[in-house]
């Protein structure tokens, strides 16, 4: 049984097609959101599995961290609307909120900031680890490899049953992932690694480690630091998405947190998930000009082509992704700050969005821009290369992964994640010696 008691009660009776059996399932009610039929005893009592590839209708865990209402376009972190956090909060405050459930007092915030901002350096031997990669390796490959390798360097915080070990590992991950990300970039362009400066803020430090060089003074533009901080806030957590579910599944086996977060990074990399921000820019470059939008959309709508409108559509949102709205406004502010009056990519994106939102194909399928549609344009304007976009997403989401991992480990009902299947392969048969095979 779960360690949580669910408000509300009742049950739902389902008739099982193809048999004359019915099953009465308890109905669980969370704080908000739809009721959830409790399937846990279905197999034990009736010998029947549920079939839900892609988990479109399955709640895999209970969680108190993030809530999404996909029809209304609502996203809450610990109950607070993303719009309010984007306007008033900061990434480290959001990190505290996601991890501990409440907004910090000034003293809690100061202690938390100190804990994160003073653990930004990597074990010096991790530095030589980078040299094993090709210079043209994708920075997500480097990030995934080096974060996984952290489990070989921080042996003193690997006991997942010790709350203090869990806390230290969480802090190490949140503090060191930006350093690894920045170094992956520096390595790819052949520049020396820039060590973190703990007097800088989180986003500020990241910009510094990426763009500074030892030979010159470098001052971080505060508007760009604020914009990056906002982007990190918007990407910090998103309920049980593919990478978070990957982290939980890996963590459910008792694997150490560094290995689990490396698994999350691998899952995030795909173009259907975090890799979409990189894919959007490639798509815009391929379209090239507003005049080519109609032809491009015809390809997207053609069932025989694999082309998708990247940065559009979402498994949960059937309305405008609230993060995309904020991202669009931020895009204009960042370009204005940088003195970019006409950005052909932004013009193309705005027109592509306008045309798609009036096209029956997208309207009928409730396909709206998601968080990735505008983020790439902002990040490019800020001087990040395309290959770093998903890396920045991973930096932000590390906070969400760590929070979800901690919640899972602390849940007394936690069990190894072990889905079942419908087996459609050959029935049992006897081995045939090769001489008798034709
Ligand atoms: N372009 C064209 N058609 C689409 C798109 C799209 N971007 N997204 C969904 N559809 C169509 C799809 O072909 C299907 O049509 P039909 O009913 O005729 O077969 C219908 O809409 C439902 O799509 P689905 O594939 O069942 O939806 P899903 O929930 O499995 O996929 C998604 C969600 C995000 C993978 C998908 O919308 C997609 O591939 N979008 C583009 C990639 C992208 O932007 N990903 C970022 C997601 S947000 C950030 C994150 O999670 O990391």
C-alpha cells in the first residue's frame, strides 16, 4: 500500500470485454486532477494486466511536486503557478521549493545558496576525463558520460539509505552539472576550462564558465543572466515526463543518484523530448524563408513523411504550453537587449506559429507550441551553440530529477519499477538442431 492516504473515495466498476467478468476498482483522488482507478490488485485477483503503451492513461507514482492541467494549460510547482514563479522567483529558490516543498525563509535561502554555490568545483581528476572524448563529440554525450562518472568520484555520498548522503549527492549534482556542461562546451571549441566563481549567481556563473577566457576580463550581462535564470526556472520540472520517469525507474532499483541522473540525461537527449529545442532551429534553418512555410507544412501533414513540426504538440498539453507563452515574451526582451531588431529566425518562427495555429490539421489535433518552440531562438541570440541547447535543459531539469528521485526514495511504498507486457512472440517450442533446419 502507498504511504500516502488519498482524499475522496468510491470505486469504478469496469466490464471486461470478451468475458462476462466485471472488476470493481477503488477510485483514488489526488489534491486536484482526475480520479485514478487503483489497478494494483487487478492481476492478483483477476489475472489480468492493463495495456497502456506510452503510459497515456497511467499514473506510475504519487507525487507532490508538479501538477499539470493539460487542457487548461496550467503548470504548478508545489502549487505555485509557473507564471508567478517566472515573474517573482529565481532558479535557486525554485530548486529549494521543488526539493523541500515550501518557499524558503531568507535564512533557509541563504544556507541553500551557500550549499549549492560552494560545491561548483569538480574533483580535479574529473578534468582529465574530458580528454577521453573526441573534440567533436556532442556535449550531451560528454554530459551523460561525466555525470555517470561522478559515481566513481564521490564515494562518500553513495549510500541512498542515508538522508545526509542523499542531500550531499543532490547538492553536488545541482552545483556541478553547470560546470560539466560549460566544460563540455569549452572542450568542443578547444578553449581552456574556466573554473567556477562562487561569488556569482547560478546562471551568471554558467554564462561566465562558458564565455570567459583566461586572457581577458569578462563581465556577465545581467539581463542575459536573468534571462538564462528564467529559462532554467521554466525547465526545472515537468511531472512524470520521459526523462523523469527514466530517473525514477533507474532509482527504483537502488542505483546511485549519479547513475540515475545520467540515465535521465540520456532520455532527455531524444528529439521528441529535450532534443526538440535543437531540432526547432534546424527545422527553421531548413525552411529558410516564410515563403516556404506552406510547402513545409504540407510535408508535416503528409502521413507518408516522417517530418514533424518540431516545438509543437505535447503529450499532456492540449492547449498553449504556459512555458511557451513566457518564452515567447522573453525572446522579444532578449533580442531587444542585444539590439537585434530584425531576427529572420524569430520572424519565421512567429509566422510558422501563426499559420499552424490556423491550420485545421493542428487545430483538430490540439497541437500548440511547446516550451521548445522559442527557447532555441533565445539561446542562439545569447551566444549558445545549437548543440548546447539540450545541455542547458538538462542543467535545469537536474533539479527536477533530483527532487523526484528524493521523493521516490523517501516514499515507504516505493518498489522496483517493473512493467509487464502482452507477449506476441512464438509460443513454447522445442529446439531444432541446425542439421534439421531448412
Ligand atoms: N507535428 C505534426 N503532427 C504532430 C505533431 C507535430 N509536432 N505532434 C503530434 N502530431 C500528430 C500526430 O501525427 C498524431 O496525428 P494522428 O492522430 O493523425 O495520427 C496526433 O498529432 C497525436 O500525436 P501523438 O504522436 O500521438 O502524440 P504524443 O503525445 O505521442 O507525442 C510529442 C507528443 C511531443 C512527442 C509530439 O507532439 C512531437 O513529436 N512533437 C514534436 C517534438 C517536440 O516538440 N517535442 C518537445 C515536447 S515538450 C518538451 C519536452 O517534453 O521535452
